[in-house]
């Protein structure tokens, strides 16, 4: 016959056990556990405790061992349980993940929950749950473009260096133009936002012309020098450089971060820069307009002012 380890209570434990075993507002399961430990500490055998409390001997032994291992905290919380056995094995989960990442269906460019469920013999809800768990989104695709500029690192260091450590007695401007800005007048009024219904606008519109916004964003304080012109040739770019020249202190060097658009490198622009030695052009690598901070400003204008607007003129 196995003899259980003797339980000896401290004064604090004895007080807590007594309170739990007689408490009227204590959960019944905790009352039973406290009574098991209280009787065990009094030397009552397991089978006698089981008979008195109308429970099984394994239950008595379980809570004796839990108390010996964890003391009072072992009685307050249930032991962790394994839970329901998954209906989909880990092997099947791995197969679904690998199929999502490395294969495509014969009749489509990417998997849907239904097509994957049919191919793997599981429910669409299971596929959806697995994709969510592994953060897989086969229906989404995003664009990217790698720069093939042979001087990519050199230009990158140059531009980032201006951001992190601008030269003394100078202003760093992020310069670019937002071309083909259309003044679109919607054929009907834009319908306002309502609960459960987004703001809506018509597909058809009247075009009242286009313009090009030239902008020079001061990297340090965020102020913008801007002007709209009908075209974006080298003539307009030189005109904008002259505007910058007039609106900035004459004693400061001006470092302009621009992209590789041909207008910025036109021979007439180069000659103008030679006549204005305070101007310094810094080219971003090709296909790397994300390096130019003014692009973020253009995005703000598009999202907050243009996309949902209706304009009767330029």
C-alpha cells in the first residue's frame, strides 16, 4: 500500500485553508480542495477523505500532490489542460503552408481559400485560419523596383549624409515636380460619409486642365517653396530655381536633392547652376525617388486635398 507524503501546514496556510473550507462565498471547487488538504493535514487517509467528501481517491491524491508542489497557489488555479486534439495535424498544416508559398493552382495565378481547401481536403475556414496564423495573404501583390544605378551607394551616402549632417551655413531642399495634376470636377456632388457607408463620388467628371506643381521642401523646418506651371520642361525648372534663389538668404549655400529626370540635368540647367555657385544639385539614384522627402509631401497633398476633391479650375 502506497503511503502519501505527510502534509504539514504553516500558520498562514492553516488560516487560509480553514477560511476556504468554510467560506460561503468561496467557489465550490476551492472549498473541496481546501477540505482535502485540511483532512490530509489531520492525518486522515485518502480513501477516508474520498468517502467523506464523496469524491474519488485519484482526486484526493491529485490535490495533495498539487499542494505539496505549489502550496496554496496550487489550489487556487486549475492545472493546465492539453485541450482538444486538433482535427488538422501539424503535417497537414505544413503541407498547406508549403503549397501556398511554393505552388499555384493550374487555373489561377494564386490560391484562394476555396481552391486550397479543395486541393488539401480541408475546409475553407481551416485554410483561412492557417493563413492568418502564418500571416499569408496570397490575394495581395505589391510592386517593387530595384535600382540599377552603378553609383547607387555613392549617391545614397550623399543624400543620406545631407539628411543626417547638413552643411553649415546652408539650406537643404528636397526638390521635385508633381506633373499632370488634373482639375477634375465631378459630375455630381460627392456623397458624404454615413454609418456603414463610405463617402462616394461619381466615376465621370469634367476635366478643367492640368498643371505641374514644383516644390522645394526645407528638410529642417518642413516649409515649402512651391509654384504651379503649365509644363515641366527645363525652362520651367530654371524658372523655379530662380524663385528659390529669390526666396532664400543670399549668403547661404543651397543644396537641392533631385531625382534623375532629364530636365534636372539639361545643359541649360547646368549652365544656370554654373552662374549660381551657391546652388548644389544632389541626384538620388535611379528608381529611388523614395529617398526624396518631398515625395512624402506630395503623397499628403494627394490623399488629403486632391483625391476626394472636385475642382472647377486650375
